[in-house]
């Protein structure tokens, strides 16, 4: 989130992002309570909150949640959905400059946005705003491509039709995450699924900033691939995509590990 390209790249996709990206299952709360010590009085800073998909989970379970997001279009969706809840607050800020006070939050959560941050500038900011004993939680959705079906097809289409640089994946991402924590970190998976009709599958694909929008080169080919995959795998007009909500959580060491 450190440059115009990363903070603004979802502006024209905020609607499909809010409507069609999967949310986080309630089992995430169980993991964080049991394994990370999450307590009812804890304050959450959801950084890179986007349209509020991760924030909504914590708000729904009663946690005071500060949603930090620089993109006005995405932030507006979070405010529309969650703004009436007394435990939700929308903050204009970035990962590198959250606008939050020193030692003001117990948990920092980041859902599917870590790869947009300038890690060198974000890390001291996170250390600054975390209270002693506070934890960072990184969340992401991993499609269970080993099960085949439309989820595997969507993953293949993302690679085939992608434009621009590829976000960190696999061992490369894991190494970057480990260096950011600088010490102890734990991991857990929570399985969940998403049911979509054909419009939803189109919308999910268009929520990825690397895929072509209507009127852009390659858009029609992408839509044709998606519709063929939907026709092959649908049942009663819907397809199901299986996910793992992958969590990495732990404290931030005072000094960053050598990456």
C-alpha cells in the first residue's frame, strides 16, 4: 500500500470485490481465541481493510475494530456495511502510516493485503502501534486446487490471463512473512467454501486487479473460459469453491530477521 499503484488499483473493482470475494469463517475466531489468546476486551486494527471482509468477522463477534484503509472507494463499502456498529471505526491510513496511537491495539490483522505493503516501512509502524504482548495475524484464502473442479479451473485462469507482476506465492511468500515476523510465528487453516452462480463467478474473477476488465484486451477470452468452466461444474445453477482460510500469527520481534 505504499504507492499510488497499490493503493488505487482496486478503485474500479471495489463493487465486485465487496460482493464476490469470500469472507472469513467464524472458525478463525475459535483459532485465535484458543491459540493466540484473543480476549473480548482486545482492540483490533485491521490494516489494509479494503471493503471490510476481515473486519466484519471481528465486528460480528463484538471486538472493537479499527479498519485502516487508504482507498476511498473500498473504504466506503466497509463504512456502508459496518458503520452503524458501535464497535467499528473507519480510519484513513496506510500500513506504513496507520494514524493510530502508540501501543494502542492488541492485535493487527491483515487479510489478503500483506503483499501490497512496503515491508521495510510497515514493520516499525506495526511495532509502534502494538501493545506489549500484541500479535500480528495475517489471513489469506487458498483455493483447494487439489480437489479439482471450478476452483482449480479458476486458479489456472488467474495464471493464464494475469497481467503485470505476480504477487509473492509459495515458499517465496513464506520466507518474506517469516522475515517480517522476525521470530516466532504459528499457522493454522480453517476450511470453508463459497457458493456462486455464473454472475458471481464472473464477479469473483473481476475482483482480481491483475485480470482484464470489460473493454480491456483479453476480457472476452477470460469470460469465455469462466463460462465454460461454470457449465462443466455447475449443479442446479451454482458452483462451490473450497478454500482454506490460512492464518499466520505471532508477535513481532523487536529486530527483524535477515531476509
